[in-house]
């Protein structure tokens, strides 16, 4: 089995972090291929960033289809281009926030999200409204560390832990969801400090895709997720024209 894990931003060091954590949980015989798109933003911290990340994601999906990938993980908490990716991919596609939020509902009654910047909180709330029952997501909290500084700011981990502890009390939650792929690898340590389940979407999404492929389950192409109608795209989108 070959799972393509796509980092929708173009920062290679973050792709390496994502890859290490995905490979750590993949089962025997599962090959994790981590991909950095050729085009897109260095990090995704706005709706503008997210929109401009989607062409790179779709190009990576198209290449994965040509090379025979069995399934895909979109490793960004905004799940950019998830629906479009499902229209292109033969195998299952799972988003980071989608996987993490679903998993959180299986190990607690309510969860809080700890993310990077406050301007991304609205997107997390929107996704929670789509993925989980009303009231399951009890709060979204920002540590105000930019995505790329998660690797370099020595205070970042402590800020995440402190904020998660406050969120548990403030929201009455019993589970924490890490709301950024750049936080991959912190779940076990933070969980040990707080004494509650802490969910990292990179690892959960990887195992979800692995399970779906093992079960022979793929996205239904009956209607909405059928391959998009063939049409011409102009200008810089010409390469995305479908036959």
C-alpha cells in the first residue's frame, strides 16, 4: 500500500516533520510518500493562503494518480481542497481536521482545539460544524505562534501546553485536538502532561487512510464526487484542463 501525504504548504522542513510522524504509525507494508507541492504559500494562515494552496494540492493528487498512490492525507488543519481532491482521486482522501475531530469524539464527550493564530479560528469552527455533532467542539484557542515559528520558537511547546490546560478548564472539555500539522509529534508528551487524550491529525489521518484502503473503501463516484466534467481552463490554470 502506498499513501501519499501532502503538505499543502511549500516548506520542506514541515513536510519532513509530517512524514516522520506519519511513518511512525504506518503499518508493515505501508509506504508513506510525503509530498511538498511545487507551487503554493510557505504557510497557510489565511483564506487567501488556503485558496492559493489548492492548485498545488490538486497537482500533487494528479501526480499521485499517475504513479499509483492508493490513498491520500491532506496534512493541513484547514483541509484545503479536500472535496476537489476527492473528485480526482481513485482512492480515499482524508483531511487533517476531519480525521482529528472525528477521532476526538471517540475518546471524549467534548474537545477543544489548540491552533496557531487567532485569525484561523473561524475556519476551525466552520470545519467542526461540518464534521462533528453540535457541541462536540467546545472551543478553539490560538497560541499566537505563526506556523513557521513552531519549529524555531523555543517557547512554542510550553505555550501550547499552557493554552491546552486553560482550554480544558474554560471549555469543560476532556480532549485536546492539535490544530496544525506543525504540531505533529507533540501529542504523546502533551497528553502525558495534561492527563487527557491529545489528538494529532497527521497520525490519525494516516491510519484512517490505511484502514480505508485495507477495507477496500473509496470515495463514491456516484454523484457529487464523480470526476469533474471535462472542460478547458485558461491562463495559468491551463495545465488543470481535464480530458
